[in-house]
């Protein structure tokens, strides 16, 4: 069957070779724990409103208890009309969305049109299902196409949910509380942005893995408004003084110079033709 | 060896399951399918309004249970295969054909998959039919229940089912069963979706939580 995208679909049927390989690899660690992938504790949310879709995310990336990145971008570009929030293993969400985006770009060039959200969802579901949960990507896809405004979630095992409002990540329960309370069908833009902001804010306040700033992305027929950051953390401190030290601050006590004895073993000259 | 417990929320490590109640009943002239709407990942409810009744063709539906990803994928694959098949034969496919396609996948990959689909529909040849495909078997039954919630209602369905029910009686039977299972099974809940299929087509309906019949509940 001819495919309109470049993603190579492997031979028909289920292929669980990689799970067998992973089990075999576990034996290599001789009883010690296999290294754990970096996960970004996260709060991401999305809401369908009257004219399109609003996506929101926090900006904290953690490496155990240390904040590795205070301004990490969790809302990824997929297509001019489709954006995707990612939670779970950081590398997996990044690479999966990049792969999806490049595939859909080639589709757009071949067909001359913007991709539909359902196509992005199908490609993601195919890929994540094939890897049987080994790719730890929890994604919220949102966008506007000729069939309307859509919001989908795709789980790491390849399950798909289509709902008007969503939250995922370690802060999802806090965010969902705000969304369940405030969501109505056909919201106006400002109400929708405020609802998503409130949901991410609840996640930031109630979850240790989420924090720092809030990014918002509004997608409508007219275009995309990627507001980064939409709201800055109120706990951001400005550095109180300069941390540059003038030369001489640290006194030099002793100095020892050791010349390195180098011999020229071979010399070759190659003329460059710069005409 | 025991599963290593990764710290953090359940959805990071747990597979998304449709802990579920699904049921299909045959009546004279068609079938009624019913399901709850809860999708869980560990203890978290990931989707509280999922419609687990998935169309395979105009007058053939299947009810999903078990692993959400596996069940959705099987349903999509069979939907595609049935489409090709019905184009090849030039008419609407038989319910038995759809059930056989589901059974083929469930049997061949039974070690790797963890999903059970109940297939039900109407065709010109045999009228309304219900097929169970658990673990790769294929059996036609007057009614079938499945999912984690079904265990709580085996007694009820065995006692209440009788042959020769009308369409309305079958719908009420399905609604009652779902309501009882949803109130006892922690993995089932939300709203109830029912689909009635007869020679005229498929009619979908949603019954919201507070419209479900209530039984002894103290």
C-alpha cells in the first residue's frame, strides 16, 4: 500500500523483538539497577474552545531533586496548525515529536496541504504501540484543521483519548481539578487562556516536579500565538550583586614553569591553491 | 521476579487498562451492546467518558476491554480488514466474518496481547448475532459479558436473561446489568453507552450517571 508519508511501516504483525532485547540487557547489570531515564515531572494541559485549542505547560525539567532546566520548552511544534505537549521521559517526547514533525512536513510538501490532527495521532499511535510502552512519551496533541478543533492524548502504550479538555504529567490531578470545575463547551479565548493558566498554576503549586514559568500556545484558524512565558514565576529572584572578581583578588603564592620538550618528527608542506 | 516499583504517579509506569464492564445481547431482529466509560492507569482514571463500543462496520460493533492500547489497535486493524473484505465481496460483511478476524488476531498473538473484544451486529443472513472472542476462541452466544465488572453480574445475567426478549426489554436488561456492575466494580464507572443494531442501522445512546437505574445501595 502506498503511503503518503515517509515513515517506514515495518512488516505486518506485531514485533516484540525490542522487549526481548531489553530483558536480555537487564542481565548485563549484574544485579544492580538498570540506569533510569530522565523524566520531567510536569504539568501539561489543553482545552478546546470556541475558535480553536489552547495548550499550556510548566517549564521545569528535573533531574532527581535538582532543577536541571528552569525554562524548558514542553510545547513542541508539529505543524503550522498542530502543537504537542509532552510529559514523561524527556528524550522520548523530544525525539518522538521531532520525528512526527519531519514526517508531516514531508507529507505537506507532497500533498500541498496542512496535515490533519487525526493523521498525527494515527502516526504516533502506530509508533508507540509498536514499541510496546518502551518509549515513555505521554503526549497531548492539539490543533485546528479543516474538520474542526481537536484535542487528543496519546499514552506510551499507544492508547488514544479524544476529549475536550485534558491534563497530563505528575501535576495532572491538580490541574484536572481546575479544568473539571471551570470547563464549559464553546469558551471565549480569554476565559480559555485563564482556565489553562489556572490549571497549570495548580499543578505548579501542588506538585514538586512542576514549577517555574507557564507557557501558553493558542491555535486558531487564523494562526498560532505561542506565548512563552505567559506568566513568570513570582518566586524568581534577581541576582543581588555582580559575581565577577577583578584580577589580583586571589593572591598567587608560588609559580612553577615546566617547559615541555617537544621534537619535530616530521614536517610536510602542502600548497593551497587560492586562485 | 516482582515488578519494580518506580516512585511517582501510576500513569508513568502502569499500562492504561479499560477495567470495564461490557455486554452484548441478541434479540429477535438485532443486538444491543453496552459498556461503561472508565479508563484507568493504576488507580488514576485517565478518561471518564470513553466510548468502548467501537464500530467495525455499519451494522457491526465491538466492545473493548483489557489493555486500552491493545483493544483499540485490534479494533482498528479489523475495521480496515473488514473494509477491504466487504469491498471484495461487494456487499455488507457477515458478523461471523468480523468475529473471525478479531479471533484470528487474538489467537495468533494471545501471549503478547491482553484484550478481549465482544463482537456483535446484524447481517442479512442470520439476523442479530453476538460472538465472544476471549483468548482466541470463537463462540456464538445469546448474550456475552466481559471485563472486570462482569464477574459481579454473572449471577444477575444468568437469572434475568430469557429467550424472546423484545428490543426494549433487551435495552433495559443491558442498562440494568451495567448499572449493577458499575456500582460494585471499582474499575468500571462513569456513564453508560449503548448501541442498538438492527436491519435499519445502528443507534447510539448515552445514559448519564444519575439517569442509570438504582438498586439497593445502602
